[in-house]
């Protein structure tokens, strides 16, 4: 990726280009057609305004032209439903940790549809921290999956990072201090040459990157990953205990993280639920899943539906 991240303007243009063929292909693959649909679910927020606008405008037009009811879904509720979709046996109250490139949020889920925000990041989201650390070390975007795959090659106890201490709500997260600590370490160890070599690679494989990443940098990555996981799980466990949660739902792109899944399995006494990998990152199935209870309640959106970049779930 040339830009090392999502460029809002390019993202909305890409949405506009893709939306018609993608919807058509989805209908074909599901062997269905518009006349068989009970409703059209669309993400109303939170997110980038340009991309949301494309989705909402298209869904409204389809709903109007085909006379199919419209359902507005919160993107974050979608991530929670990606887990409920595959695990209908989950018992409540549950604690949900939504952890992606845009969110690091803890919710109490009293039952599906009833949410209370317990804590969130005050600066970077966990996925964003992975991507920024990856960028400063010369890894391609998105760096989260790469760091996850490289971390087992390093010693996770080699670099000591100070853990974030939160004033006020102890369930809030902060990752910017960790990102700065990685930057300092990089400056102290002069990684200029290896960073330049990694940056010069075009579409590198994991093996290419592994060859150009010395043991000390692998230790740094492993230690960074260990710290992020510890920060996430610590607050998830505290809040799960506070609300008497029977289940812990982890979802969003960072829920793909193998280290996080492994550490979660060691948390005895709490039942952790992760989505399949393809439902962890952004997908449309989770939006349909979140819309289903609204369809049953006939909770439809009107023609005046507008995208809300800062939409909150509560
Ligand atoms: O949920 P998602 O697809 O999009 C957002 O709503 O942000 O999450 C994408 C984020 C990126 O920051 C990416 O680096 C991160 O999830 N990610 C991971 C892993 N796979 C994806 N982070 C850590 N470990 C992974 N295995
Ligand atoms: Zn997402």
C-alpha cells in the first residue's frame, strides 16, 4: 500500500466504485435476489463520513426503488454480533471488548441490544498502535497481522515497557505512551539501515521481512505485542469481574491476534469468545446479524437516515 494507511478521500472513491458490483456478487453467491430480501441493513456510523455516505445513500436508494425496509446499524454493534452470530449459546451479562483500527472499547452487554460503555481508548486504538509502530519500523500496512506473526520469533520479555496508568476511569486504555517508547527504543538502537531495507521491499512475504529483521527488533516486536495484550486483557478481566460477566466477547480486527487468543485461553474462570478470523475484521455478515433483532422488532429507518461519523453505542 502506497499511502501506509486509509486515505479518507480514496476510501470513499473506492466504496463508490465497488458498491454496485459487490452487492450484486453477494446476491449471486447467496443465490437470492432483491424480491426475497426482508430488509436492507446499512452501517450508519461510526466511521469515515465519505464511506458511510456512499453506503447509506446506496441503501436508501435501493430500499426506495425496491420497496424493501431499511435498517440502520451501528458498526460497533456489528462487531459484537459477529460473535453472537457464531455462538448463539452465549450467556449474559457479557463483557464485550471491541478492538480494531478505530476502536478499543469495553461494553457491558446486559443482553443483545442493551449496551453500557465501561471504558475506551483515550488516544490510539490498539490496531492503530500496531499499524503506527509497524510504519515507524518500515513494515507495510496493515502491520498488525505481520507483527503478530513475527512476535513468536522474539523474546517478549526482552524490552520492558511501562504499563499505562489511567487517572480517572481505570478501564480506559492508552497506547500512545507505548508507541512513543517504541520510537525512543528505535532511535537509541539506530535502526535506520534495516528500516530502509524493509521499506524498499515490494509486496514482501513474511519470510522476506523475517530475513531483514534482526533478533533485537524481533524482541522489540514481541515485547510490544506482549504489552498490548496485557493491557487489553487486564482491563477486560477487571471489568468482567465488576459486572459479573458470564462470557467475554472479543471482536474487531485485533481479535485475529494469535497471541491475544492464546493469552485469553489462559484466563481461567472466564469464557472467552472470538469470531472466526474472517468475521473478526470488518465484514457485512456482522451488519446483517446486528440488524436481525431490529427486523424482528420492525425497527426500521426512515428515508431521512443520515450517516453519523461519531455515532456512539449505549
Ligand atoms: O476491524 P478492522 O478490520 O477495521 C476497523 O474497523 O478498524 O480492523 C483492522 C485493524 C488494523 O489496525 C489491523 O492492523 C488490525 O486490525 N489487525 C491486527 C491483526 N489483524 C488485523 N492487529 C493485531 N494482530 C492481528 N493479527
Ligand atoms: Zn471495524
